[in-house]
C-alpha cells in the first residue's frame, strides 16, 4: 500500500511518517508539507494519504484526493456539519474514494469512551476525572466532555436519573463541573501528559476505566488501522470507532 | 414477580433476600434453607427462585423447579458439562422454565472481563493483577484465571503472538504466573476484599480496566437483573453476560 | 493493661471492644454506655479508657478519669480551644493521667497527610482527590480539607508560590474547590467508602499517595496504638501523629 | 554558581545541561565528553561538576575535581565499597571538596522508598508492584529490590514477622518474587516508562504509594538540588536522601 503524508514536517506528521515506514505492507511514497504541490501525490502513485495539516488547507487537500481516487485518513481539526456535507457530496460524485475523519486516533481513548458508555447503564454512579499537564488552556478536556456526553446519553436511554448525591454543604467547585448531568473533575499536574479515569459504582463495587497517554506516538497505531481499513470503506466515515470490531 | 430464595439463611442468601425485598416489582414469597421442603415453593406461588445453596443440593432443587415451571437464577457452584447436559435435557422436556447458571453475578466483574477481552486485540501488551485479602487459599483467583483465558483467546483470534518481554535476568516469580501465555500477578493484602486490574499497553498509551469489589452485596444487582430477564429466556443460559445488552 | 470502653454499644464502640479483647496484653474490664455509672471504671480497676461517646458527655467522662488517675484515648468530636484548655488545667493538677484527643485514628490517613505535607515542598504541582459514598453531606471531606491546609503550609514554608495552571477557558467547577490555594476534587460514588489520593508532580514524574478506608475497623489499630503509648505520655496529647515514630 | 557537565553529549547529560542553563543562579560553564580535557574545568572556573559518564572514567574525573577543590554530583554507576573508600581517603586529604554519589536522582522515587519504609512498621501486609516498558532486561527492577530491602529492614526493626498469606494452591509465580520476605511483582507493558507502587494494608484500610516516572527529565530537579547543597556538604555523601529535609 502506497501512502503519502500531508503535514509531514509537523511533530505529529514526523511520527506518522516513521510509523508508516515501519509498518508491514506499507510504503511511504511522499512526504508533503506547506508549499509542496498536491500533484506529487499522483506522481508518487499514492493510494492513500494521511492529513495532519491545518483547517485552512485540509478541504483543498481532500477535494484533490477525492477527484484522483485517493483514500484519506484525516486527523486535522475544524470539521463542522457544513464541511462534512461538502465532503459527502464530493464523495457521492466520486464513489472510488474513502475518507475517514477522526477527532481522536488513540485506540485507548476510543475504547475508554466506548466502554464507559456501555457500562454507564449498569451503575448508579459515574464521574469522570481527567488529568493533564498544567499548560493546557481548557478544563475539562475535549475528551472528558465527549465522554460525559456519551455517558449521559447512555443513562438517559436506560432510564436512569441523576446519580445520587447528598452533598448539602461544601466549597464551590468541590463537586466538579456539570457536563450534561455528569460530574467532571480536571487536574493540572506538572509531569503528566494526558490521562483520564471514569469511575462507575454500584452497590458494593466499582468499575474504573483509565486511559493514560504518555507519548504523542499513541495515535500512530490508530492511523495505521485507519489506513488498513479505508480501502474497504468508500464514502465518508466519521470516527475511528467504525473500524474497531467491537460488536 | 414472586421470588423465593433457596439458601436464604447463608451470608449470601440473606443479602439476596434483602435485595429482593427492596426491589421494585418483586415480592419475596419464600425463604428456604436446609431442611425446608421444596413444596413450599409451590404453596407460596413462586414464579422464580434464586439458588445459592450447595453442589450436593442444587440439582434436586432445579429438577423440582423445572418440573413445576418455576424459573431459576443459580449462583451455586459445581456445574460441569455433565450437569449442564442433564439440565438441558430436563429443560427440553419442560419448555416453560428458564435456568440461568452464573459463576459470577457481579456486573462490574463481568464487564471487566468482557472489556478486557475486547480490548486485548488492539494492544501489544497485557497483564493481569488481582488483589485479595490474605486469607484466600488460591492464587491466582478464579476470576483472574478466566480473564487471562479470555484475553489469550482474543489475542489468538486476532493473530497476535506473545506479548513482548525482554526479561533475561531476575528473581523467580517476579514476572508472575503464566496463564495461557498471559502474565497474572496475585497480591494478598490485609484490608482488601477482592480487586482486579487489567493493564493493556501499546505504543505511547495504556488502558487500565479495574474492578473493586468492596462488599459482598456487589452480586445483588446482578441477581436482580437475572430475575428480571429469566422469564423471557426459556431453556439454559450460562453466564450473566447473555443478559447484558452490550452489542 | 486493663481497658474500659465508653460508648461501648455504638457501632464504633463495639469494634473497639472486639479489638481490645483480641489485643495481646490487654483486658477489657468494663463496657459502659448511656446510663452506666463512671464509678464502674474504678470498681473494674481500669487503667485506661477509650471514649467514643458524645460531645455532651465527654468532658464529664474525662474529668472523672483525670481525677482518678485513669488514662484516656478519645475519638469523640467537638474539641475546641476552650475544651482543650480546660483539659490542660485539669491535667496540670493531676499529673498522673494522660489524655490523647485524636480527630482521626486511621494510621493510613495520618500517614497520607504527613507524607503529603513532607513531599509538598519538592513538587511544583499538587492536587487532592477524595472519593466517598454518595450519602455524605459535606464536600470536600474534613480529611481532604486538613490535607490541603497542611500542604499549603508546607509550600509556603518552602517558598513555593501557587501551582502552575494555564486554564483560561472551561466549565465552572472543573478545576475543583480552592482550599488555601490547593485544588480539591470530591467524587461521590455508590459502592465506595472513604478514599483519598494526593497527586504531586514535577518535571517528568509524579508521586501519588492514596489512602483507602474500606471498613470502619480501620481505626482499631490506631486506638490500640494510643492505648499502648498513653501510659508513657502524661498530660494532653492532640493527634495520634505524636505517637508515630516518624522522625 | 559555575557548573560543568561531564558526559554532556549523552542523553542524560544533554537534559542536565538544559536544566542547569534554565536554573536560577547557575551558569553552565563547560560541557565535556569523551576526548575532552579535564583541564577545561579549571580554565572555565567550574565550582561544581555533574558526572554522568562511565564507570571506567568516573574515578579519574573525581580525583581531578577533588585535587582542584571542585565539588561533584555523580550519577555514574559502579561504585562499590572499595571505590567509596578511595574517595573518602582522597577527600580526607582535600577537605575543600564535596562529592555526592547517588544511585537515583528522582526525588519522587526517593520519597516513595522512604515513605514506604516509614509506613512499613504500621501495616500487617505490604507488597511491591513495579511496571516498566517490555525492553527492560531485569525483573524486578533495581529500585523495587531496594524498596523491598528497606521495607524488610523496617519490619524486622519493628518486630513484625512475615506478612500473612494463606495461599495453599496456585500457579507458580502468581505470588511474585520473594525479596527478603517481601513479595515483588514485575509487569512489562508497552507504552509505560518506569512506575512503582507499594501497597500497604491493615485492618480495614490500605495505603498506596506510587511513583510514575514518565520522562527522563525526572532526575533533573534532583541533580539541581544536589548542586545547590553540595557546597555546604564537604566530604563524601551517598544518596540524595541526605539532602532532603525530611526529619
């Protein structure tokens, strides 16, 4: 499989290039970055690209790939409904291409979210703790927010009400942020990278699902999985979950 | 729903009686133990029983229930293939009854095992740690052994070989017990009850699934779930997993 | 050593009676509760008492003990500076007695607080997570508040400023409660008892100190330690820390 | 304070150079590696050096420093009693120099070991879990072995016997390695770096002390602390503990 990387000189891109080079059955045929021509993809015979570029560049990159029958695995951010609709239309006219847009390529993070949502309906209580380095600007993290949303939806579907909480006196903030009825706690600790723990509890027992991301290379296996599956998934796929055989 | 408990005066049985009494839509109509007559079940109009008795008693209890069209949720141990075949034959002749045989009613433990097996195919490394009070006779625990078996099977199915391990020098036992190629570590610590942690790791990330059982009441929600589902599940069901809607 | 327990029929008192009975070198000579006469202590020849009674009763109990040269290990709450001053005056006049007043007899909790305060000066970041059952009324817990106070004091003494935190956008409460400049996060989860984790972090590493209290018997070893040491500690001692040889 | 680094081009050395450059009140005046002359230290006016070189080189480096009144903070391995005696003799003749030999500069690891040993005398049970990447050759790790030794010594001093363990049947290795009577469990997981957890337990409670080293820069604060204190500590000091004010 001939793979090209767009955004190849960024921190993430470099790791992906290394990952593709080391992967069995894959050849890295082009490394493009700012200023390079997309025509190089055709010249190199790329069958699939990985795009970790910029919201300003990614739509043009994908239009080119779709036109030329090249599959795409995309980690660039900034996709809203409008952009997804544009891609769907383009892919409708060019049924030979597949595009995977994923906000998160860490298989561990995806499984943490999925298992948490699946378990949520069976436990009276559930809260989310996320721990990151102290240079992070937002609290809670995007992943924690998404996890809480998924848990809240699963509880509603199962007919569960709010988790029990008898707190009547306390200090503001102690009980965390409320995300769709689910409590989320954000720690900022020097030395940490990106970590999350979902604690579920019922009578006499707890189930804890924890994801630790210790190095940015954690998304490489997910990108490689996306590349291996995209050829058999024409059209638009959103979220790497679709390529994990969990059911 | 009219429920009877067999083994009602044992530690476990007492908790189940309390759980049934407190459960919405259930009535505890009979509490039997050693010396009581099974005819009481019919007299009390029991629709389903819970059996936490003894391997010596359970087959007779179940034969009676199957004959009388009473469903059964069974936590008693000692079921081998021969016993299961006997039950299947009896249920075949009495299609009105359902019997659930479950080695474990803790929903948290069941989800831990299931999630561990599902995740196993996506991670290079995986090991199991189980922690119990120091009065436990066996190491590793039965749950840890089953978890390792499930993980090993999932890895084989996914074509994964042995987890990487460069250990060349060391002290005997440091790397744990080998259960079907999966390392299992057993801690015995005063103050603990029953705990297990499955640590999975791949490039740059780890996923940890931990179950803590802090009180014997942890099996009550699973027994109640079994009771709620057994009426719609005629025949023999092995394992509570079948009643969790995880797919 | 002849020991009497005041408050012997309460939940805590019963555990202490059992602990004293099982302890080597101790005899339980009297079990008093509401309505019993303190004279029984003298009649039974009690050398030391354990008091887990009520703020309304404890000062009279201690006055009696001090007058009669009986040592006291006290877990009853409600001691303010005025009460301590009263005890000091009484003990000054009766130098034969020792009284230990301790807000916490769990050796694990005491060590967690002490180690956290000792480590605090060496790490840039530190936050506290406490996890309890959802029937608890206050958040954060008293232990978490005390821990944060001790950490804050240790950081000030070491000349450390506020822990780093670049949070600029977020949801209210995500970053927890602020206790003297230290962030404290409170989780309320069914199935849990009383748990606390202090996470300290510096460049490239974290140190986590966690205490899990799984059963009310966790204070028994601390009470027995208090009894063993109180005979050699005349006067007033506040906090079991004083009897742990940590320096 | 004028600091020179020996072994400056190694992985560790480069991090130390960066750390010294960023440290308040320190100037990096020389970066030496294989082939450079020690005379550069004098020319640069170095007041203290950091040595992360090789057992073959370190004794000559230190002899030079001691002769020239330069303090030394040493992370190079291979020091036995004979080498320490040699250094003591040299320092006796040159009382102006201080040398710190430390097997571990991670403050988190040092505190973990110290707190574990201090707590050990108060808990019936204690075991050690260490988790590392799967390319590590030895199991258990050196740090885990040292921790177990310290714990075993503390228990002996407190008159404690072997931790309770009723294991009578099991799979070989499940209960871990026996290090001086203390059980040690070694996990090897891809994605991890270097982690250790000491679990102590008594009636109804556990205390867990965990150290996570996520990045090799974790030793930098310890090296800087050594540099700041070595000027006031003439002669030989073994172990960074001596410079932590823990008592």
